[in-house]
C-alpha cells in the first residue's frame, strides 16, 4: 500500500511540474511526414530535408506511420497541432481523409504544405510538386510506346491495390493511352504490396500467362528491381522493363539492358525544397501571388499559383544513372 | 483404424491439390510449362523450409507468429556479412545462426518463463520489426559481391538447388519426426505435456528446441529467398508467418497440438503455392486474390470438421 | 497489489512522464484527441475481451472493419440509400461477418485461431474485390461526420459510444450470469458443457458481438477520417489484442476484465500520443509496446503463481 501512495504522490508532483511544458521555442519548428517511414524513397527525401533544416537553422520533426495505415497520418498531424509547430508538410496517403485534419491545422494558424502527393487544394497553403500525375503518366506511357513501337501489349506491376498515388497514375495512364496510343493495350495490373519478391513472382507469372506482353511497367520502387530480375532470369530478351524507381535500385538492371529506363525525380532535392518552402511560408516570405521563391542551393524555384514546382519527371538511363546516388 | 482413416487429413489435402491441378489442365494448360513449374517450386522452397519448423512448433502445441520479422533480420544479416567481404558459406551460417538466436529468444520466454507463445511471439514480431526499421530506415543492402546471387553457383544450378535443398530438409525432418526419439518427444509434448514429462520427456527442453529450430529454419528460408536476388530488401517477409501457418494448418496439423505430419504440410505448401499463380492463369482479377485465398483456407478446415466423426474440442 | 492496481499506477506514471517530456500533453484538447484516436480499437478490444475469456481469439476484426466501411460506402453512394439505412447495413454486415466466425467456431468446432485466420483474409479480400482496391468513398454528410469529428461540450462524440459499449460489456461479463459462464467455458469447455452451460450458444454470441462491434467501429472510423476505403482498419486486430492482454486478460481464457481492457487501451493510446508529442520516433512505440506486453505477461505470471501450462 505504501508503495502505491508514494507512486501517486510522485506522479502528482511530476504532473504539476510537467503541466507547464508548452511554451514555444526559438527558431522555427517544421514537421515533415512521409507516407511511411520504412521506405528507402522517403529515407532519401529525408537527407535533403535535414540538409535544408541545418542550413536554415530550423528544428525538423520527421515522423509518420511505419506501415501504410490510412488513419495514422491523421493522428500524427493531430499530435503536431497539439504540440504546436510552425509548419506541417505531408506526403499524402489518403487525400480525402487527411484534408479534414489539415484544414483544422490551418484554422489553428499552422502553415500547411503537401509534398510528393497532394491533398485537397483548400486544405493546404502550397503543394511542393515534383511532377503531376498526368506528367508521370505521360512520361511512362512515352517510354512504353517507344519500346513497343507504338503498338503491342504491356502490363503493370503496382504497389498495393489500394495505394492512392499509384491508382491516380493508373487512371491518368489509361487516359493517356486512350488519347494518344490506341494501339497499345494494358493487359493486366498486378500488385506487389511493396515487396520485391512479390513483384518478382507476379512478373514471372505474367510473362507466362500473357506471352505477348513485351513491356513490364513497374510503378512502385521495390517493384522495379523485382520485375527486372524476373525478366532477366526468364531469359526473355524480347521483353523490356520500365517504371518508377530509385536510381540505386535501377542501376544494375539499366547497365544490363533489361531495364530500359527508370523515371523519378531528385528525391533529395524534393526534401530540401519542401523544408525551404515550409520555412518560407511560415516566416511569411512566400506569399500568395509569388511567381518564384529562393530555395537555397536550388536557386530561384518556380511557383505557379499554389504549387511550388521542383521540375519535371526525370528519366534515368544507363548513360546518366551513375551521376546519382540515392 | 484403416490407413485411409489415420491419414484422412493428408488425403483430403492431396485430393484438393489434385483437383486444382486438374482444373489447370482443363482450363489453363499453359501452367504446365517447365519454366512455370520450376518457378513455382523455387518460390515455394522458402515457405516449405519454414513450414517444417512451424509444423514442429504447432505439433508441440505452440505457435510462432514472429517468423516474418525474423526472416527480414536474417536476410539483412546475410547481405551485410556478404557485403563486408565474408565468404558466402559464412554469410549463410550467419543467417542461420541469427535465426536460431532469435528463435532462442522466443524459446527462453515461452519455455523458460512459461509465457504464452502467441503473445510472446506477437511481442517479438512487433519489437523485432520496428527495431529493424528504426536502424535501417528501410534502406536496402546493396552493392553485394557477385557471389551472393545463387551463392555463386549460377542461375541454373541455383534454381535447381534451392527447391532441392528445401526438399532434403523436409525429408530429413519427416524421417526424424517419425524415427528419432526427439521427434516422438515433440508429438508427446504437444499431446499432453504432463504425461510426456512423466514418461521421461522434458517438455520445456522440447519447447525451447522447437523454437530454436523454427528460428534456424526461418534463417535458412530467408537465405534461400535472398540469394535469388542481387541485393537485400530490408522490409521483406511481411505476412510470411501467415502464409506458413496457413500452409501447415491446411495440411492437417492440428492447432491443438499432437496431431499432424510433415507430409500434410508439404501438400499444404504446394497447394497454396500453386493457388496464387493458378488464379492468374485462370484469369482471375488480382483484387479477388485475397478473398479466394481466405476461402481456400476456410474450405480446407471446414471440410475437415464436417467429415470428422469427433468434434474438435473448442479449446486446447 | 493486484495486477489492475499496478496497471493503473503504471498508467498514471506514464501520463506523468509524458506531461514532462511531451509538448502540451496534459491538456483537455489532447485528452480528447487520445480518445478519438483510440475509440475504434477500443470497441474492438472491448468485444475481444469476452472472446479471449472463452479461450478463443478473433484475428478478423480489423478486416471486418474494412469490409463494413466498404459496405457503408457502397450502400450510401453507389446504391444511394439514406445515410441511416446505409449505416445500419454496414453494422449488419459486421453481424453477418461475426456470424460466419460464430458458425465455424461454435457449430463446427474449428479452432478460432484458424477460422479467424481464414476470415482475416476473406473479409479484407471481399473489401478489396468489391472496390477493385481502387474505389474510395468520401463526402459523407456533416451529420454523419459529427460521429467521428464532433464534440458534445468538450467531450469527443466517440467517447459516448465507447462508454456505452464499455458499460454493456462490463455488465455482460461481470454482472450477468451468462458472463460467468464465459469464464467457465474458458477454463474448461467440456466441464461447462456437462454443467449445463449452452456452450455453443454462448460462443456464437461472443463472436456475433465481435462482428457487431467491428461494424460500429467502422462507422466511427469512416466518420473520423471522412473516407471509406478497403484498407480501413489494417493492423487494428493486433492493437486490440495487445490492449486486452495488457489489461490482464489471460490468452488461455478463464480470466479477464473490462476494466483491465480499458486500462490496457489507455496505456497504449497514451504511449503512442505521448511519444509523438515528445518528438520521439514512431518505431519506439512498437518497441515499447512489445516490452510492455512481455512485462504484462511476466507480471501476471508472478501475481497468479500459476504452474506452466
């Protein structure tokens, strides 16, 4: 019993002392959230983000779900609202779901940005855009068309069937196919669930179920090496792979020739620019109506309305991939 | 009891498997290309190896849901050791040893402290995976020496050796389970630990042993899976434990312990390994895959319950 | 010192710790957020308590939540039914799902671990199949969203649902005669059967209730996020089971309490929230949860002095 009483007394004291915590800090606090943390794509964005944070002398909070749990992103944003930060920047997993809580953050005076994947426009101040879904779809379709000579069959390996980004890209891809490449046929879309082995096995099966397929398009970063390895092991030199992936994953297969091209953007710069933009919005230097913003080592970056544009999708090929390390 | 009755479970799984194969012959004969059969077997090999361990665990009336996390860690260890310049046999041994050590962790908590296996392995599953994520942030182990893929044996030998090795492991375990005292001890512990103890079996040692074996076999499974590629994904093995448990259970091993066989587990592994690609060959859409697999599991266990003369007890 | 008193003390210390190291942790607003974030898992944990007390388990509750969320979206948007009818249908879908578990476990006597392993895939698979993985439903009416985002005074609306469910389950397990029989079933199902307990009926009831709660939790979830998708509730079953075990219920059955489950739930919810507010990484929550689970098992063993089973 005595132990219990001592425990209670100690807790009350600590509570009293601790309830005071809540005062602000010097310097800005910028909170960045990836879609999920165990992902090398976001790990590379983080290095850029931390670089910018050090340059600008702001405090960077980096947190997010460890698995793709649709509800967790909301909870993290709620925690940041409670905690009090100067700006929040989210790579959105679920557009409609996150917008509710982002609006709440804005109502509390916190500056809100999205990066990598957007929320609803009225839920954020700016979207740091590396490439529009339409732009990504056009680039990918262009590569497939080049490899197929404008007609033929191809298949897609996606992330998970519910992944919002990939589903948006697929929608745009189908639209682009209908408009520009009516002689190309997308025969199937198989999920990899972000597992390289699964992408490998699905590609192996695809090659046999649809022997007329000549291009495999892998639109999730673990799927690119998985699909490429499957095509390589099958010995089907008439099949090529393209897709969306990190240059370090793509490099060996680009050199081999199995992987024709990997589309992405400079993830480090994306993280870097996001922190720069968030800090600028929070301190008021980036305001509506601006047409460009100074972004440290990136120079003057274009601003179009409420979008901060990093650039267009970049294609890694065997000739340029060695210049990159992420 | 007739042979058919004692092996009723294995026979019904076998029959289900044959039915699936027959459907493929009729509706998707393309499935039977040599390349496809080989790929299915290579893909099934890690699951078979782990299923051997899981059969032992479940026979001993335990369970291990942490093998997915163990898988990921062992794969990363194999890759890291290879990258550090160590010879492949050493990297392989490292993976197995890591698995055994992780299995021993479970074993100490369950056998040593008497804590329930399902909760212990739930805790280790979460703890291990989150720790791995924290340390690596999901970054893959890359730039491995060329001898890593296929253990340097080349693609053709590798693709033959991987299922071959899995089958050898399975065969040895099947023989041992039947003919070695240790094997009988596993069955005895699972049937009734108290009676087993009275007959001279040491249940706590048996339980510890099956968890260590499970861990080592998971390490082997991770190795067999990892050497098919040129780098190691740190987030691998998610959902692996469910695949393995489903295969063992569908194969007839009773979750109540003491009943089941490795023949059944082999059939279970083959059935589920075939079902995935079979659905694609038969033209099913990807988004119905999970529902169909759930149905297969339920059908397998329900059919057994329907046919059973005595009801399974509602709890062990 | 009983286990539950120790758990309550631990909770108080945990709150004290996070008040110290977490920003604005000890505020009414944050308390409300903790309740909001944990309401759905709380419902699942409350329903899982009687299931585990009978010596069973239900791994399918998270997947069933996802399926019910999809049913809600489909009936409301695609079929155009009025919101209350769609909501009732979603809950009914939960009951049907629970019913499937009930039939397989109570009628056919198949071990619940295996049944719910199968339905775990089946329910999620049905949700994915119906939506082709792609479809998601949003723009729900404001009155519905109030359920997940609104407040009554200072109290989040979910709290009322959670409290009502807690009261119901507490009465059922601790006050009704039927509740005591659940513990008997957990201890010795054959003995209970011989003593005249209608074991099949009781088992069926707890799994049906579990399905019902998954359906209600789906409503709260969709109202909170404003979106219904096939992946709703992923991973919730493990969190719910963790809360129940942390609360002192024995996985073997025969022993458990609603109060313990609520304390376990609170401990986990405070942990996740507190770590975030203390700028600590999310992975730490997983590691600490694992440690807490093992500690809970150990503490229970010591306090009960049970022989190794």
